[in-house]
């Protein structure tokens, strides 16, 4: 049986590995990834010169994992459960990250600027917030799943608290709750990948209804829950066919910046790979478009499900050294708070 601490560490590792590996392939097409790297990327590689991240080294994470990391750090330092104070503190501290200006998303950038008291040129209020239906909530919400082992509803509420500050619209919050719920479910004893996926769909549905209840802005877009179900159907239809599954999900669901692409794609890859940790992350890293975000989100889930032993020890060493982290200590601290 995998211990609680190992599952927490597995979630941290899976997300950070996915983010770091995926940073090298981000925004490329599937074909370009193969041509540039001579095949699939299945390990840490140096970032190509054309990648927009500068001064990044092999193993360094981007905003996808680091926002969640700073959130966990804030919770630990303050010895508080998720609340607005913790979420705000984490955002401000994260803005001092060396790569902040290069990798911060548009929605999060605007929120942090407001928090710092910077002058914002206000735009006319729109009826819907369609332009802010991004995956920035989903990429960081996996961390609250680690603080709510097998407590799906608790993870959903924490995801809403964490993400409404930056992504206060119904679809982005629904997507964030899907990742948080699935990560929480991954802690159940002998849990299957299908049970984890079911939790994600439940999280998307409940997250949407709760987002409406708390006054999140309306969005004209598709259902995250239904899009997850479609992605999972495609993934299961193409199990044991890595290339076929990856291309089918990328071409039908999409793996881009919007929450209704990246989040369902993550679940589709989990289904295609039957919940296997590294294979799922590798599929996300090679799918093209917003690869680091998709791999980070999927990594939280399959990492917690399979535990830290699913990853080579050298990966932990590289992530820690490249980012100045101590993920083993963080996992122990999180366990103490649960």
C-alpha cells in the first residue's frame, strides 16, 4: 500500500515533472516536436532557442507548477487551510519568481497587478468573460487535492477559494474543480483510473453549479464535464496506441490555453494510458500546444494515484536542484497539516 506521504510527494513530483518536461515542447505541433527533438520527448531536455522562456535550465518549472508550490508554501508557513489570505499571499510571492514576467498568464497577470496597486486601464465591462476561460485555474488547483486526500467535496471548495481570485468565471472554475477533485480521489486505497476520472467529472459538474452560486461570471462555452467524457471516450477507444490516442485527443479535444481544451485533454490522456504515471505525462508532453500545462495537471493526478516510486529518484533530485525546492520536506509538511 502506498503511504499518504508517498502519494503527496507523487503528486508534487508528477506535476513538476510534467511542467518541466512540457516547457521544452510548449506551443509546438506534434510534428514539430518530433522533428526538433528527433522523436518523442520522454525525459528532461534543454529548451530550444526559439522557446519564449529565457534563462531557464533543464528541470526548471514554469508558472504551471510554481503557483501551486507557492500556495502550498504559504499554507504551510501560515499553518492555515485554503482561504483568500493564503491565495493572495501566494500570488504576490510568486510574482517574484525569476521567470514570472515571461510565463505569467494574461488573467493572472492582471490580478497580480491589481494586488500590487498598479494602475490598470479598465476596459468596458463585458456581458460574458469568454476571453478569460483559461486553464490557469486548473493548472494550480491540483495542489489543493493534495491537502484533501479522498475528500472530493473539500477539494472542490478549496479550488473555488483558490481560483476565484484570478479566474472568476463558471467554466474556468468548473475546470479547476475537476482537477482538484480527481487529485483528491487519487488518494483512495486501490483506486482505479476510472474512479479518478469519475471524480473529475463530478468535480466539473459540482464546480460549475457552485461557481454559479458564489456569483462567478457567466461564460459562453461548452461543458467541461461533457468535454471530459468525450476525451475519455476517445482515449479509451485508442488504448495501447500511444500515437493514435495522442493525435485523436489533440485533434478533437485540443490541448490549448482554454480550460475546455487543456483540462479534458489531461483526462483523455489518463484514460488512454490507463492511469500509468510516466506514460500519461509523456503523452501530454508530446501532444503539442500548451504541453506543460496539460502535463502538469495530469501529473498531479497520476502522481498522487501511483505515488513517488512511479518516478526515477534522479527526477526528484533534478527538480529540487533546478528550482531550489525540497519536495520531500514539503510532502511531509503537507501530511502534518492534514
